[in-house]
């Protein structure tokens, strides 16, 4: 699990196209942050910029376990990481084996890791993972899904997201008001195969973050509404974290876990009642 920044100064992002799952959520001031999850990391492609952990990071770790790669955090978050004995690696861990600085970027937006470093850290520090992820597949055809070749929503007051489906890529290109959210490795827009919006309330975590802004936490527990976009279609669903120690489940209208095509899955945490335009 790698914490990735998504401010203007962080772009272009790198290494996210190779992730299995990316969670994107409000950090502060309308800016979002990402937690990228790699199930079998490898290779030398950079993953950057790596930034701080947030309260929701801890919730996501409990769902997926593994090792957390990050750059600092509020004292409260660090205390929880230590108290719960969460395997977590920062810039100085093991003599600085897992991170480096990109001289072409300005600090603090230039810390990076890569698949080989992740694999090394996981091999040395990861707890045993016993859960089994759902097999890839296609969502149930009944009830018939709505067409969704273009999807638009406001994740925050200053972060409007637009996805445009390409049948040739079998994926959605991610763009914002500033243009395409590109991956530095490919020079192309980041293209998730599956896009999932889960409606979940957030609240003040009760302390300030490293920048002095109120920290945000999410009511990421039990269940709630979800919208799934894949293969140019829109499926209504439910997200399920009734067991906080297992990965998030997406349940379809048939009350079964929804199978999804293999490839990058991007999960947006949005406010309950968020307006979504799909056409």
C-alpha cells in the first residue's frame, strides 16, 4: 500500500497504472489523496510522489493488510500505526532501502519508490495474508445496466472528475478541469478498467494534519450505496465492509459479490448524495 499525493505540484503522477486498486479520497482543502495497492509488486517503474498517511489509510490497511509505504503522518496517526503494530516503511526505514528522491521534482513532492523496492519491503515485513480476492469476471447482465461512456461527478468542491470510456482500451480515461490525469511512465491518461464510487460520509478526525488543517476520517464501515462503471456500463451496487478485516466487497443487485474485469480498479470515496452524470 503506497500513499500518493494528488496536488497540482504532484503531477504528473507515476506508477498508478500498474496498481491493482487505487482508493482516492478527500485529504483537506478540496485536495484528494490516494492509497495505491499492489498485490504482486515488481519492476523498476517509479511510483511517485509518496506522501503522508491519513486516518483512512489505517482503515484500508485493516482491509487489505500488507505493508504501508508512506512519508510521515500526523502524530496521532503515527501513534495508531505503532500501537496497532502496522507494518509501515518510511524514507529512513532499513537504512533508506525503500525510497529515493527525484532530482527533477521539488521537495517534498519528489519522494518515490518502485515495484522492486515494494517487493523487498513486503518480503521482509508483510504479515501473512489469508483472504482470497474474487476471480475476474463480468457483472450480471440482469437487470440490464445503463450506458455510461462518459461519467462526471464532483469528488470534492474543487475536484471534478470526468471519465471517458474507450472500447479500444476497454478502460476509462481519467481527466479533471486541468486536463487528463496522466501517468508519467506512459505519457497517457490514467485508464482504470473499473471505476467505483462508494458513498461514505466523512468527519473531522479531531486533530490537525501535518499542514495544520483539520484531519479527515471516513465512516468506512458496514455498508452503503455504490456505483460501478465498467465496459461502458453503469451498475447500481452496494459496498460492504461489515468485516473491517477483509477487503471491500461490491455487491450487485443479485445480492452476490459483483465480479469485475481484471485490470486497474479506481475507487472514489464520495459524499452521500453526490450527483453523478452518466451518458
